C-alpha cells in the first residue's frame, strides 16, 4: 500500500488591496486555490490595519488607493513597515506610467505588474516575490533599468536594492516635475473635466472612463482635449505626472 506525499511547505499568506470591490473579488477567486488569502482592503487606512493585524507574506496592491494622506499604494507600504516589517509588496495596477512605477518601487515594492497579466503569470509573480525576487512586466522593467542606469553615482547600497529605485524613469525627480507645472491650477477645470482628468491620470482608457462616468467615448475625448489645453500639457503622460505630483489621483 502506497501513501500520497503532500507538501509540508506553509501556504503563502496574501493580502489584496484595491478600491474596486469586484476586482478584488476576481483576484481573490483567481489565487485562493494557490495561496491563503488572509485579508483585503479598499482604502489606505483599512489596508494598513489589515496588514498590521494579519501580517501577510505578500500584499497585492493597486498604486491608486483612496484615503490616508493621498499617497495611495506608496503610502500604504511606507506606513506598514512599522506594523509588519516582513511583508513584501507586489503592485498590481491598471497604470503603466513610469511615475507610478518609480513611486511605488521607491516606497519598497518588490515588483510591479499590470492588470492585463494572466492568472497563471500573476500566481507565478506572487511566488517569485515571496521567494525574494523582483518581478516586473516586461515594459515596466525598462523603467526600472533606466532608473538604475541614471543613478550610477548613487551609493551602492541604494542602487542594489530593488525597493529603492531612485528615479521615476526619465532622470528627473519629483521636485523638477512639480517645477514644470507650477503655474497650473486644477481650478481651471470644470467638475466633469476634473473627474475625467483623475481617471485618465490613473491610467484608464477612454472606453473605461466612458463606462465609469456613463458618458460616450467621444465626450471623453472632448474633455481630455479641454483638460490638456487648459493645463498646457501635451499628452497623457504629462497629465499623469502633473496629477501624481499634486497627489490628486
């Protein structure tokens, strides 16, 4: 008579943080057979409380989460170090902005993947982060490599740690971006334009913005054009930087 040998390795304990409840439910459904999901949250304060209480091994988190001081996923990571220093973080976001990648990696995340990732690759990414590896979607890895290359003169103990990437990916720091846009003022935008601006800055497509606000794609395009014109910006990338450094997304 033979017996089945079962793995005795403890299950990786995972927390899921995203302000969209249906997306959280989808992620949990995807990973629950592979990992032990110990908690979930939809805003900064409840996320920090969950991490402190449940001490997950790995946290999947969006970079744009409401609440707190407006720092989103980066704020969660920084403020959670004191309550759960061994927890590792993998950003899972709709945004592929270099600014968002740089901010969350500087805060201490060990990886960054976009929400277009397959279920199989997401599970593999969580395992890799739990094993101590840094994980990035192919396009986003370029941002991080650029940051390392442009920080060649930084102390080696900073450049060698994946969680301490010193740049957002184009060689300029936050203060320089803010100086670029110092004359801009959100008050020049109408309430609807501000809604559209925030979603576009978070990485939503025109179609996703239209669905979120119950307006047509054509109307979204009109609002985006007005936003860029009023803020004197050239494209969505500049808009994302403008919004990120004002902490309004």
